[in-house]
C-alpha cells in the first residue's frame, strides 16, 4: 500500500503581497526560496533544510515600504501549507522539541500539533535590525505561522549575544521540532489524542 503523500501548495494574493508556498513534509531538505526579503530567504532556506522538508517559497511584496507585509504573509501561507500537508494527522507523534546552538546563542523550540494555536515567545531583547531586516518581524512571522498552522509553539532563548545567531538558532530549532512532531510513529493508531481528533 502506497503511503499518502504529505504535500501541499498554497497561494495568497492581496494588494500588498503575492505568496506561493509548496511543501513536502517527507522530503530531503531541498529548498527553492525567493521572497524579496534577503534575511527571510536565509531563514527559510535553513528551515527547509533542517526540517528535511522539500519546499518552494516565492514572494513578491511591497518591500519598497518595508518588509512587514511580506514577512507576515510568509508566516500565514507557510503555516497554512504545513497544516494542509498534515491532513488528518493520523499516526504523527504530535509533539516535538529541539535545542539548537549557534555559536554564542542557544534556542529551544517546542511544538504541539494540537489545533490550539498559541505562541509563547521568550527571547531576550534583540538589536533592532539585522542588516536592513527589522528583527521585531521574527515575532510577527512566528505568531502568524503558529496561528495558521494551528500549532502550539514555544520559543525559548535562555542566552545569546549576537542577534543573527539567536534568530538563526530559532529557525533551525523550529524546523527540527516540527520535523519531530510530524514524524509518523507506527505505534500510533489514529491520532495521538484522547479526544479522538486533532483537527
């Protein structure tokens, strides 16, 4: 019996952005990223590769204003795509956690594919910018991602000095935590919930 492919493609067009995300949860880490926001290209490339997903993420937004709309909408569409790719969530482990060091910084991300979206963001103050990227947009991206993926996401950074390193560790840990949570466990019959559903 052939396993069901856990793949989704989602597109979103507004007056501010045009976003397209295709993701395969059972990939090899192949990434094709072009968002118009250089720092997000880097972070999403890390996310795809460290999650061992295959992903194509394309965006065209009003970056002549700033990076806010594009970054926010990337979180929305990526969350929707992962939620759709998960389908009925039968057989998944549901919970995932990952610690990732990046030189001076350490990030922990814990996720629950619970259908109860929440973001807990315990991160020390960051420098306002990395290059031209406004670092407050990290929270914006993660919150919209958690909301649309219908995931409970806890991001904890106990220490770190370099803002780039902190953010990079967060995205790598997010990828690895999600990879662990969506892994199929043959011991799980149906969905891992006493309620009988996760959708």
